[in-house]
């Protein structure tokens, strides 16, 4: 297993700050002002598609001296990611599983005979992720994962050669480097702004009972950390809004999303 260490200090500081006297969902709803509560639900199929947009589909690599039975040996491999799936791993995280299938071109010499063979390659990928929303609209990920070579054997003149143990170290390095890059990229992108933009716009509305003389304009948005259940992902959001009275022609436009996303505890 490979433990991700990128941003570990920042992630720990985030958790410490989030547990020190944080406002709860109930406290926000009972506080001053007008509040609109909404639940944002995301099925795992949507999460799978979202992750699929951000991962490489084709992986390539090269290794030398892959077998003690071979001389001057080298393997060049290519694998394509297939079968990506996600699901819950307790209320605070999710699992990602995938398979990469492809082929490896093996060259070398066996007892003086030239070897030039193609073998089927199968790699299994399993991840557990613990996401945490941050106030700058980004997501911090704590990830534990591994990639395992499940099939990489060849037979040459009756000699069976299993390359899994020789390919695994190189795969470990490439897999960990790829994960670190994905986690760092996610931490820099305010992906939550797009997710909650529709909820914010829905709160910017006219009050029908006031016959064009009143409307809500949102001033703040607060959300809970995501909760992962059997049927999907749920996030509770609370929009705080002001009631503005006056003619429609004098109404200010709907304001943009604030620079800061406020974070709430569920209870």
C-alpha cells in the first residue's frame, strides 16, 4: 500500500481548524436572517464520470532486466484504463476501482536464442479517498491506494516466465507519482464553485406574494462536508439571503458567488 504524503501538513491543519468550534447546520438555520436549505445529491455514476474526465486513459512504460532467466532484456508496455467504478467506503469517503488492460513487448535472449514476444498485461487499481471541502472552493484529498500487476506471463520454448514481480516496482513509482499530481491539481482548482452555482442562482428570486415588490438576494453560502451513502453522495447547503423591498426595476442583479465558502458541521 502507498500512503499519499503530499499536502499532509496542510490537510492536518485543515482538519484541526474545522473541528474547533465550527458552526453546525442546525445553528446556521436557527441564526438571524433568511435561510434557504437545500440538499445536493450526486449519484456514484456522476462521480465516476467526473473522475474519468481527470485520469489518463492510456499508460505506457519501460523496464529493463526484468527476468533473471533473460539476458539483455527489456519490456515496453501499454495499457488502457477500463471498468472505472466508484462506491461508498463509509460515510466520509469513497472507493475507486479500475482495470488497465494492454500488452507488453518483451525482447531479450534466452540461452542464446533471441526473444521477441508480446504478452497480455492486466493491472488492477484500487483507491480509497477521503475528500474535504475547503473555504477557497477547492477539495483536499487524502488518498490511500495501490496498483497491482495481475497478469504478465509469457512462455518461450516451454519456459514460463512470470514478470509481475519485476514490473510491480516501476508501476508503484508511476502510480504514486500520478496520484500526487492529480491530488495537487485538484487542490488548485475551485471545482466547488461550479457545483453550487445553480443553488446560489435559485436563491436569487422574486417573492410572488409581494406582487413584484420584493425579492431575495443571497449574501452567503455554507455547506457540510460530503456524506457517502449506499445510494450516492449528499451535501447539505444553506443559503443566507436578504429580503429587498421595492420596484422590480430598481432591484440589484443577483450577486456573484462569494469568495469564501463557509463550512458547517452536520451536528
